[in-house]
């Protein structure tokens, strides 16, 4: 009746030493990016192509979003693929290359020096992404049925590489004209390959596995996930082709419709998981993650409005800026804030307590972080996000500044909790 | 709770002990979670074989849960060699959660 697993072990879990540095780096990047947001003059939030905005965007997209996702992926890919991580050495190299490359690139944008710092930063980041791609592809077990979650992760990583490679070309294009148009022209292409291809695709792929797991839900619907995959990739590929070869703004509504359909299906999927959950109580970390799924709608509405402006008048730069803000400081930050405390405490707990397994009472992983700090962080985040968006809409510098300060408080509290978990010592309470 | 055994009395004792081994995420014990498939006692050889599963293969907490089961039984069945074997055939499903387990998660 039962067949034993001939490996007879619970799987080779990725060494915590590989994963934790990514989390710490991302936390510090978040604090740094929000600090830059606070010290930038409020009046500068009128165009997205300004040195400060580019620096903040890249600190958020690469230092915060990408680094934490890379770290979590080294832990989660083996879980999703039911295999083990191909190489710890590649993971360390990915961390070092990206860890050096990101500050170089952000510094280059902040000072708008597109010379050596920008080029070196972009090359290092591309090398890191390439190594990560190799590690993910090789971690995928051979001769198995295709796992939808792993397909999401691999495809998203391919889009990430295309994004960073396009970024490298754009950096070089500043000093050596390689492309037909100037770098600003290609910015929407670079940005959307990253936002949709990397962040959205990866987060839906991984979230569709983690959300039912954390809710203890019986709900499963692989067909829905394949639809989401097809709509997101189809929409993004369509956008790239339209942008490069057609350039008729009215047609951009087609990829937006595809993405909207994909997000609506994903919301239905998450709702299905929520409705059929066995565990009644939903903790704060999962609540904020579910909220982030709903928040995916905001940038899409703003994007549709921005395209509408393109059709009628000219580009509405403030709207485009809020669109970018609602991606990086909106759903992306919200899901990271939630999921961090559903993953990192477990990784640290495993490191500290797995040798004491069954030998007596141990704290639970959720005891490793402070729920009070988490709740305060969530509150300051939501208020900060709303105030900042309202301030930019109303062109009110004081409200923008108040939003930025609340986001700084959120980043500070997040860092406090991250360091509390990372340096947790048995016996602390 | 559907656990196969060759010794029902010893099995009851072992299952009571294993109710102290908790899944760290859910806070629910491995017995009510339905992770234990078989418990077989070989008194002459002083051997105890456990056949169990995990909610997912390569579960990050899997090794810790497996070690906890082994330590708990070794500490309470002195002299016995405890052999914990994993299986994913059949895979674990939510239907394996006991009524007590469902009540706990519903609370």
C-alpha cells in the first residue's frame, strides 16, 4: 500500500546562510530607498525621469524587491520543484555580484553619472541574474510532469534577464548610441518587462503555491494558473511587439486587458483558497499578502488612465509617477512585508532549533518576531502609502512629505523585526 | 486517524506521545495532521518502524518534524531503535486531518 521514499529524508533544505543575507540586504535597501524618498525635495515628484526618482526606483526594484525574491527563491524553488537547490556556490555568487552591482547603479543614477559606476553596476547585476537563472533551471528535476509554479519562476527569471540586459543596453546608450532612439524612449519597455515579466509573474506563480499552503486550503485549480500564465505572457509579449513595431497608443489597451483578466483570475483563485480554507484564523502576515493581491488592480487602473491621457492630450507624468509608486511601494512592498514574516522566521527557526527537535519545548517560528512591531509597521505602511499617493495627486508637498515619513517609519520597524529574527538567540523572549 | 500497526496497545501509547510533536507552522500535532501512516513494533529485535509522510515533499520544516518524531519515540521507548521512514505514496491530503485537528484549525 505504501511505498517508501528511497532517499528517506525530508529533502535537502537550502542552507540558511545562503538565504538570510538576501533578506538583510533587502531590508537595508528598503530603508535606504525610503530615506532617499524622504530627502528628495517634494517638488521633484513631477516626472519619473529624474535622477532621484530613477535612483529610488532602482533601489526599490533591485535592492528591495529583487534581492528579497532572489533570497526567498533559493529557499522556495526546491519546495516548488520538489528537488534541491542545484548550487549553493552559485547562490553566494549571485548575492555578491548583485550586492555590489546594485549600490553602484543606484549611486550612478543619483549623481546621474552614466560612466563607469553605471556600466559596472549593470554588468554585475546582469551576471548575478544569469547565475540565478542557471541555478533555477538546473534545480528543476528532470523527467517529471511540468510543475506550473516552477514554469512561472523560470519564465519570470528569463524576463528578469531580458529586463536587466535591456537596462545594460540603455546605460551604454547614454554614452555610445547603440539604439535608434534615446534611452528615455525605451524606458516603458524596460520597466514593464521588469514589472510584469519579473515581479507580477513570479509573485503570482509563487503566491499561488504559498497562499493555499498558509491558509491550509483544499482549493486547487491548475487550469486557472495556466490561464494567468498565458494572459500575462501574452499581454507582455504583445506590448513589447506593439511598442517596437506599431506604436499606436490605442492598441496598448489590449495588453492592459490581458493583464486585467489575469489579475482578476488570480484574485478569484485567492478567493477560492480563502473560501475553502481549513484554518479559520488568518494571521496578519497572510492578511497583508491578500490585501496586496487586491492592490494589483490600482496600478492597472492608473496605467489605463495614463494611456487614455496619451490618446487625448500628452503624457501625464504625475500619473505615470503614481503608477510606478503604486507598483513598487504598493502591491510589491505589501506582499513582501507580509511574506517576509511567513518565511524568514521559519528559516531561522530551522537553523536554531532543528537539532533540538523533540527534545523539549521550543518557541514557535512566529515567536521569533514581534507581532506588535509588525502591526505598527503594517499601519504606518498603509497610511504612508495612501498619504503619499494623495499628496502627489493633489500636488501637496506637505502631504507627500508626511507619507514619506510614515513609510520611513514602516521601513525602520521592518528592519527592527528583521534584525530581531536574524540575530535571535535561544532563550530570548 | 488511520494508522496501520502490528501492535495496537503500543501503537496507542506511541500515538499519544507523538501528539506532542507539533508542526511549527500550524501548531497542530503530527498525529492529528495525519502524517503518521504506520507504526510497527518488533519486540524481540527492540525495533520500532515508523512510516510517515510530510504535507509536501521538500517541506522546509520536514527534517525537523522527522527528527522530532524519532527523538520523541527514542526517549520514551528506551532500548528501542527507532527507524523513521518517509513515504509520499500516497501523498498527504487535507482529508487526512482528524476531526480534532479540523476543530483545532477551525477555532
